C-alpha cells in the first residue's frame, strides 16, 4: 500500500505526542509539533524531522 497524502484527525491526537499508524506498525513514527519543540529546546540529538 502506498500513501499519497497524510490527513490526521486532531480529535484522535489529543494528549498524544508520538504515534504510529496501525496500518503500518513497523513504519516510521509520527510526532506532533509539541514533541518536536521539546526535542529542539532541550538540544536532544538523534532525531530527524520531516514535515508532512
């Protein structure tokens, strides 16, 4: 299966900062802007972010 466009429902992501899609459990992890900000503010290394 190939994903052409990602669309996330905000109501499903309440209180979630990192998640995976159930259809692709071994695929990449997705994070919220909040998670990204915490990583960058604390100078945590080892993350590569790509905006969808």
